[in-house]
C-alpha cells in the first residue's frame, strides 16, 4: 500500500514539474514507462502458467 502512495506522490510531482516548466513531452514518456512496467509485471505472473501447457 505504501508503494501506491509513493507512486502517486511521484506522479503528482512529475505532473507539477511538467506544468511549471511547460515540459509537456514528459507526460507521454512517463505514461509509456508506466505501461511498460505494467506489462512486465503482468508477464511475470503469467509465465509459470504458460510452462504448464507445454
């Protein structure tokens, strides 16, 4: 649970930085990295089940 709180705080800080410095290119980059991290975490949980099929 603490991880989500820290992640929220980090995203809020990055958003504030982008807003203050008008660095809007950071927002899609951060979203892409979050999506990639989500895919990696989902792939780790699915891998053991794939091995049982073969």
